[in-house]
C-alpha cells in the first residue's frame, strides 16, 4: 500500500478543489463549500450497538421524538391507500385521505391494542380491527363500536385515532410521534439546495430492495457513511476513485461526503495498475489494485489466485483455501469473482481506463452528459463534470442517505423489529421522470432475507456486487464489538466525519 500520511488533513495526491479547477463547465458553489466538524476525538461505548437498555432508550427518545421518512407519496397514490411503517417496536399507519392530503396514526386499536393493519392496503374506506370489530374512518374519526352501550366513556371525542405529526419533502412523507417537535422545515434546514439539478420531486421510485442484516442498524448505516473502508472493502474501486481524498461537510441535521472519481486512489501504485491484464473481465478476471495478484473465476465458488511471482491457489467465494501452494486470499475479491452472478455478468469486459485525470473525468462526464440528454434535453450542457462524475452521498439524521446529483441511490436503515442486533437495509433507486411523461408506478419492496444474496435482486445490477462487499463485514463487526476490552470505539477526525456527526446528534437527542 502506498503511504498516505503527509502531515496534512488529507492523503497524498490531488485535492478536490484542484479537481474542480479542471472542470470543463461552471461548478456550483456548494461543491467548494467547506463546513467541517471540530476536531475529535469522538469515542463511543461499543455496547450501544447491542445493549437492550440502549435500544429501549433509542425507542423512547429517538424514534418517538424524531422526524423520520416513512414512505414516498407514490407508495399510496389513491385515496384510502395505506402503508404500514414499522420502526423498532413501534408501528404506524400512513394513509392518503385526499388528493393531496395524508395522515398518520399509531397502528393500534384503542380497545385492546391489536394492530389495525398487518400489511399495506389499497382503497380503504375505514380501519376495522380484526379482533373485536371497532372501526374508524380513514381520517381517524371513530366510526363504530360493537355494543357501544357497554363502553359508556367511549365516544368520537375520546376515542378517535390520535394523529401523528406528518410532513412532506420533495415527494417523501415524514412522521414525528412527538407533538412538541420542531416543524419538519426547521429540521431539514436548507436541504433543497443540495439536491440539484434533479430534485427528488422530479423522480420516481424505480427500485426498492430491503435486506435483513445480522447487525445493529447503526453498524449497517455507519458502513455506508465514509469512503475510509474502500481501501480494504472495495478493492475493485481503487483504480477509479480517490477514496482517501473525499471531502466531508456537515450542515445541521445533514452531512455530506464527496468522493472524486476518474482518478486512482492515493493508496495505489500507478505503475501496478498500468500493466495490461490479458482477458480482463469485470467480474471474471481482475487484478487486485494493491497486491497485484490476479483473481480469476473458474466457476461459481471456485477462484484461482495468482501472485506476481507465479504462486497459485484455489479458493471458494469466502476465501477459504481449497488447494494450491497459496493459502491466503482477499475475501472481497474472492466474493466479487467467485460469488453468484446475474445473467450476462460473467462475460462483461473490464472497461477500466487510464490516462491523465482531467481527460478521464472529461470523457466520463461527456458520456454521462449524452446519456442524460434524452431525459433532460439541452439542460445537460449547463451541468458541470463534477455533478456527472463524482459520488455525492448525504446522510439526513437519523437514518436515511439520499445521494446527490445524478446518482439514483437512496438508503434507509432501521431496526428489524425489537432485536437490537438485527436491522433492515433498504435500497431505493430514484430515477427522473422525463418531461411531459406520466409518473411511472412506484416500485414494490423486494424483500431479501438474512441469507439471501443481493444478486437475488437483479434489478440492482452491478450494485448488488458492491453491496455484497459492504455487508460481508457487518455480522463480524457486530460480534467483535462485544470483545473490545477497552470499551471504546474511536472515529477518524476527518475521514469519519459523517459518523462523528451522527453520534453527536444521537447523543443530543438521547439527552433530551
């Protein structure tokens, strides 16, 4: 690995402002804006990732008191359409009550507590408890109580469904169970300026995949909040991404990372990746950007690894040694090359290019500009290379990650029911609606269980392979947390800014 310690606040290599100076178009001022956190350290107790007491505290002081994205308006397009939103041990109903009106209620009968809905529903005229038949209109008004004579204190005034505060932002529906919370607009701040040139109100939900993971929701979310993990977790990105020179900023409840693309990672020796690899394939034959070892798919579950001095070994997709003199291999590349593939992946040729940074970024931006021209028209000619090329990913406290510019990714992380050591990772792909065209139907959730592979959701495309790299670490992080003798986890001052910012806000909410 190339040494990156330079005595500065970033790794060796070109800085992000220098890349922006190379842009062929005017760069929006928000890209150059610096809003760093104060230096750390930020230290947390690992028990917050598995403690039942801490989990219960989050329910009481976070999930019952914070603005959180519950669904998209397109998920419930017609009056009476209802969606069940579960978070930890809590459950809520979101219902469209008018053409442009939404309401939310706790998902519980006011008689004996039975959940009114166990799944999403279409075109409801009422909420009817399946246990004893109590009914409410979709606006929450008490409608009917069988044998109401036997409940002399029950009336429309006393037993209509209690409303949950609701707010909307660019097509997303947010709820907050706390009646005394600040308005959603205050919570979001000036968020809109960060989502140009394609705001979410111009997009629709084309893909929605939800996967259950064996780890705390914070463990999963934090794995997607920094580029620091790229060097070990995503070796396939090191020849196209300046991971260690990402830019991090915080804005109220929002945090941002910008990872530059179209250049080598500062960790990589340029001479090593410049060597041509005969027969290179994106998922079938690749060179490790740090070691130079070649990983070649023989068949699913069998990977041949060849070192630069000619030693070989055969491994399975989890990097377990099967045969040969070489006994150790990179688990991420073994999974990338030897894991399950979607149709067509096995023969896909590696498109990796080399050359001057400015030319690489210009060429990639040019290709993206033409690809988007059909959708956006000549508007693309006013958009900078950086907006087309770089990875810009935000985190809105507490648990969503909307990506910026032309990247369609939108994440949500939430506990899986009442278990502190399980969570749900949701991936939504938000694609733009062409001008003048009707909004397509919102995608239904494609559920993946704990042991399912992301590749089982082919609608994710190559992202499935990247997500597999990310989550292979997570159950081992969850397990290892319990063995940290010091009872301290420390986060990098700059490279883990978004995680530090998250824990700052979490601490503030739990202290209320």
